[in-house]
C-alpha cells in the first residue's frame, strides 16, 4: 500500500509540473506585446548578419558603380559602417534598440539620393534598394512575430488587420512607388521624357513647373519614399497589430490619411497652378484615396483599444507603445464574426459602395470634364475642376463604412456647383447643368445606406 501511495504521489507531482509553465513561458505570458517585440531581435540573430552584408555592400558600392558624387560616396561608406556597427552591438551587447535603429538608417538611404541629388541612376537605385532591404531586415521581419490573444476587436464582425485586408494597401503602395520613381528619374536627369497617354506633355510640364521646383528636393522622389514606407508598413506586424502595435497603426494612419490627402490636394491643384493634368499623378492620387478608405477601419480599432486600456487605468502613453491583450470572451460578436482566413473576399471587408455613392462619384467626374465639354474657361472652369475632384475624393473615402459620414462634405460642394455659374457668369446651358448636378449631388449625399459590418462603439454612434 505504501509503495502504491508513493507511486501515485509521484505521478501526481509529475503531472502538476507538466501543467505548470516554465519560468520563461510564464514570463512571456505576463509581458505586454510591446515588451515582447522589443526583445525579439535578440531571438533572431541571423537577421543581423544580413544587415552586416548590406553594410559591406554599401561600403564598396561607390567604387564599383561610379557614383560621380563625393557626397553620395561618403554617405554610403559611412552609412554602411553604421549598419555594421549597430548590428554588431545587437549581437555582442544584446541591445535590441540598436537593431531597430538600423531602420532609421534604412530611411536615410531612401532619402540620401534626393538630398544629394545623385548624379547617376545607379547610385539612386542602389541606395533605394538597399534602404528597403535594411528596413525589411531590421524592422519588418522583426515585427512579424505572432502574438497570442484575440484577433477580432470587441464588438466587431471582422478583423481589420488580416493579410487579406492589407493586400490592397500593399499593391496600391507598390504602384505609387513605381510611378513616382519613374517621374523622379526625369526630375533627377536620368531620362529625357516621361510618357503620358492622355495629356501629351502634361506630365513633363508639371514636373518642370515652378510648383515642383519650389521643393528643395525632387517632389516625385519624396512621393516614392512615402509610397515605399506605406508599402513596407503594410507588411509590418501580425494579424493582431491593431492591439499589439497601436503606435505603428497610428503612424501608418497618419502617413496614409492626412498626408495622403495632402498629396491628393496637390494633384487636384495641378490644372489650377500649372494648367494641365498628369496621368500617373491622377492614377496615384486615385489609388491613395482608396488607401485612405481601406485604412480607416484599422485606425478606428486601434483607437478603441487605447480607450479600453485607459479605462482599465493604464496610461495613454504606455498603452500607445505597449499595446494590450484582449481575451477571447471580449472579442468579436460571440461567434458571429467573419472568418479570419486570408481569402480574396476579406480584402474588402469594411468597404461598401452603394449606388448613390457611385452616382456622386460619376457627378464628380462629370464636373471635372464639363469645362472641356461646354468650352468654359477662367474661374468657372477652375471651380469645376476643383469641385469635381473634391467630390470624387470625399465619395471614395466615404466608401469606407467607418468613414461614411465624410459624404456630408459633398453637401456644400453641391450648393457651390449650383451657385458658381451665377457668381462667375455663364451661358444658360452651363447654368442649367450646374443646377442639376448640384441638386442631384446634394440628394445623393444624404442617405447613409446599408452598413454590412459591426464596428463596436463606432457603430452606430459615428456612422451616420
């Protein structure tokens, strides 16, 4: 009997030890997402060897590629040595901050050819490519670690951070990057002409305009850098990044929404300031509008997470950088959420295009074309170009369900479309056209339409 009791006790003790996590696992479970991410570079040492290789490549690039610029030569040599040094500190000193610091070095590599006006295409393309690879190694790969916990925000019907949700953003970012880099090659003197299928020399006129020359560096090159950062940020983080990386979602939202809209306004102003359009600029701006529409939902989820953490008594600054956990019980809509699988349909969750938004978008395009159709010139033509472009912009953004209220900005634009022919003086046909377009635009901007998904506290409080 004694032996049986001893065997049973030993077996029970062994089972208890197996059920209890070891100290390392328990420590990781208690850590916040930001703390785990900060220490992650120490668990992926192989990445540092990749960055060191890129540093060596930079050091020897100027002599083999013929930079023809002392500033670019010294920039690449010093930058390469910095990359090697920071990666060495990460490996030898177990300092994760050094690894993330290399990400800023990668950003400098994207900017250096613009700052120093790289005289050769080889120097520009080499720094751009190496800069993207450095950011990818030192930040993107580091922040792809999977986090435990819920993936669907509380009260939501889907996860706004899945790979499928981010795929269109990455694709649009890549298109904008290649288009902007093509135009930057003209501004930096690598090519003699930029092809434009619809406006002839319109793109060349804009790139050579006083507006572009007012920038201290190539404005198309700055656009390429912005699109590259947006595309890379699309890869950053796992499918829970709305709660594990609030700071990243916030920065991504700032780059895409306010800064992206500023870029759209610059494109809209081209016929007013230069007198012509640019096909690649228009396509990039239209893509940026869809990026704004696709980004709003993730930003809303991040804001709700921060509010939840503050209500728990956590400081806003701490929550912004560290993120937070969310239990499965508090996530989603009690089993009524959409599948988390990365499938094509998931790319457009959070987006809906009711017929009245399509109609408003069509009216915006018509206003942009009306000066050509009716032969109007002067202030009225400029007004039609500007109002039409703004209508298209606000309507595309409003296709994002969390941003549906943006459609109300079309109401004053519709009123102005009615009044403009009277203010500037126009023929009867143009006046009737403005009255009809403005009235229909106002009517189309009032209904909200069906909202397909749930957005926690955001719906229905702010979706009106």
